[in-house]
C-alpha cells in the first residue's frame, strides 16, 4: 500500500529508477554479447610468441631502460652468473645513458672503472 502511494505521489522518480535499471541491464547484455563474439572469433593462442634472444633484440629492449642504477644492478647479476659479456653490455649502456644526460666525470668514473674491471677479467 505504501509503495503504491509513493508511486502515485511521484511517478517521475519511479520512471527514472526504471530507466537507470533498464540502461544497466542492456549494457550488461551488450557487454556479454561482445565478449562472447570476440571469444568465438579469436583463434586459440596457447601462449604469446616469444621474442628470439638475439644480440640485436637484447640491445633494442635494453634501450628502453632509462635508469643507470638498474643497468648497474643488471650488470652485477650477469657477473654473478658468469656472463661477463652481458655484464659489460649493461655497464656500457649505463655509461651511454649518463653521458647523454650530461653526468659529471666523477659519476661516470665509477661506471667506467667497473667496465674496465669487467673487460680485464
């Protein structure tokens, strides 16, 4: 009885609630339909194709790193693994990045000393 009375008092409010409910219901149905369509149309991909680990690809991926300290740490990890060539590559990239950004000779010296140490091993 109370609901009927509210409806009679303010029918505009009830219509707005129904419109919002209808909108969300239709949106849900459309979303499910699109998701199902994409799922049926897409081929089954068991796993994304891997990028071959060539020297060129490693250098391209390395160029995205913009932090010399991260490159320093990567160099340390490679040295621990015994891969001195990769360790030197990381330090060379760090030095290039620092030079490009105008680092002082004092800051560069630490990285250059590490590079010499790696090359002499």
